[in-house]
């Protein structure tokens, strides 16, 4: 009986600790100012980072649309990026970028990068 009470108390503490983290994730919102230099820089960074890990030769042209989501650890972005391929034809890609706020710096992570359908 005593073990059961301790287990229930521990589960209660765990649910209290984990619930606020989920609640601090906001809904996806459209990026209103897509020409913002920071948004364009995120698109450039995503194309360069993808090129480094995939050995592709895409050249960034512009971010044409996107969404942003405020997270506990920073901002999450879904970007529609226009690139130029080696054959000089344009293509659209979808990039997912997580930008984490740290005390002394901001860390970016390329979450996804795929050709748009």
C-alpha cells in the first residue's frame, strides 16, 4: 500500500513537471513579413547547411512564404525556399529550421529539407 502511494505521488510530480512544457508550444502562424532579412537569412542558412550534408549544389534565391511557431526553447520555422539548381532551373524546397535561444548565442538546427511537391 505504501509503495502504491509513493508511485502515485511520483507520477503526479512527473505530470506537473512535463505538462507546462507542452503548453508553451504555440500554434503555427504565417510569417507576415517574408522579406525580413532574418527570415531570408534563415533560408540562406538552410540551403547552405543542406548542401554541406548532402553535397548538393543548390543556390539560394529567396524565401517565398513560411510559418513560425514559438517554442519553449526558441522558434520553429517552416520555410518555402526558392533555389536555383546546377542546370539553372528554379526549384522549390521546404525547410524546417529550429532556432534555439541560449544565454550567449543562438543555435540553429536544420530539422528538414525536402523538395516541395
